[in-house]
C-alpha cells in the first residue's frame, strides 16, 4: 500500500522516527525534491522508508567534511558526481548517495 506524502509529511516522518538530526531542514527539502523527480523520471513510486534513506544518503556541510569521510582525492563536486548521486542544497552543502 502506497500513501502519497507532501514535503511537510516527509519532513515530519523523519522527526517522528527520531531522525531529524540526520539532515538539515533544507537537506530534507532537497532530498524530497530529488526523490519526487526520480519518481517522475522512472514512473515508479518510491516507498518512504526513513531508516533506509538515512542509511543510503548523507548530508555534508561542505567538500572538506566529505573529504574527511572519503578522501581528498575528490577535489570537486564534479569528482564526486562521477562516483555517485549528488543533491546540492546550496552553494556549499550537499547530500550524496553512499558509495
């Protein structure tokens, strides 16, 4: 059974699961918009699984924070995009799909 959620339901689902610390509010909005676009592009509904999303995606405040987790070999966002999905939040912060 699939239930359609709006942006506010999506954000609230993270709060209700105690996962509001995994992403900033702006990050959750960017993730929601990305998943909506993915649904439109593929024609397949995506199940809202908060825990799975927290395991699959990570938010970074900047490139340096990402490099601390992965490697300084990734010098630009474009370098990261060659490896995985990058969802930009603003000029500095972004979300990646774990790889």
